[in-house]
C-alpha cells in the first residue's frame, strides 16, 4: 500500500500519502546553513539533502525525492521499480541541526517553518499597508518609511495628508499652492499654481494674436510688442475691417434675396393648390 510507481501521482491509500511539503523546502537554499555535514545516506546523487525522501523497492533502495517521481527506472540499476515513503529518513532529515542565515536562530530543520513565520528577519511578509509588496521582515520598517506607495505623506506646499501614491500622482499636479515657473520664461520662477492663469494673462512674454485676426490679420507676437504692431498696422487693419464688412453686406443681401424669392414661390404654390373633393370613393 505504501508503494507507488514512478510517475504515478495518484495515492492508493492513507498510508501511501507523503507529508505535505514544508515551507522550508522551497527556501532552504537561501535561508539555511547546516550545523554539521549531513549524512551521505540522506543525500541524493547531486549531494543535496532529500527533504521528502522515498526509496526504490529494488535491491538498490535508492533514495529519491518525490519531485523526481516522473522517472520510470531506478537511477542506479535502471530497473523498472516502485517507490515507498521512507518515514525513518524523513524524521532524520527533520532532526538535522541548521543555522538560519538571519543569525538569530539555530534549531532542527523541521522547526524552521515556525521560525520563518514568527521572527526571522529574512522571511518575507506582506506589507501591512496593503501596497501589494512582499518585504523581508528585517527591512519592513524601512519599506514602510520610505518605499511603500501607501505610506502616509503630506503635500510640501499645502500640507494636506494622504498616501504617498495619492499625493504624488493625483494631488500634486493640481495643488493650488504648488510653486511653478512661468511657462513663457519671463523670469518669474515662483508663481503659485492657482495664480498661473492670471499671470499668463498679464505676462509680457505671453504670445497673443492680433485683435484684428477675425478680419484677416495673421500676426502674433509677445504681449509687450503688440502695441507697436497695432500702431504700425493701423491703416492696414482699417482696410481689412472695411473689406470684411463689405463682404458681409454682400452675403447678407444675397441671403435676403434668396429668402424673398423662396417666400414668393411658396405662397404662389400654396394659392394654386386645390383641395380634392371628399367622396365615398376616397375611402
């Protein structure tokens, strides 16, 4: 009942089920130093400790990890064989003395999982601010203070407090107290964001279109140069305005004539329209 063919993932009975993997197995290489050299009969062919040991039922009694159960033949004699859970070897593996690389714990390998959950500074944990990051416990305070996107943060201009993410992405671009330079590069480098529009309207370096753009003038220049343009092009502006008004008069007259003609034709057609006599044949 305790045996299983290589590659057979189905467990035949309660006695054939192998213990659930310890968390320590996945992180042993990065977190553990063995206090003493592990016995050779607990090592696989590559010299690694077999954390969940099974043995072949052939004469080799070859030690193998359950993860290698896809192999169909004994790695030593190459004979097709079955595997059985080696409870005795598993207990010996869990009793191996190890040092955690955090430097604060020494104990049995089987107890490593409890150490990682409780007080290992190298173990990873979820950030308590729910930022979505996993952080080593020993670096958690640094993360919460300077790296966490959900840490408390205040606007340096107006003092409003929220998360770092909300302040930097949403609030700062719109903060009215934020200090910004003039986009026209007039030399004013300290304008409050809420006063920027007012400044731009008065900024001597702001680019303006000529007031006569509606009648055809395409000139634009800095606000401080616009008076000069208006004076030098006064006659031309007046000519443009008169031409514009003349064109509008002609268009208006054409529209009036078309409208009068339409009304005349409409009433003529209406008066000549005869209403048909109502009879039973119309039903």
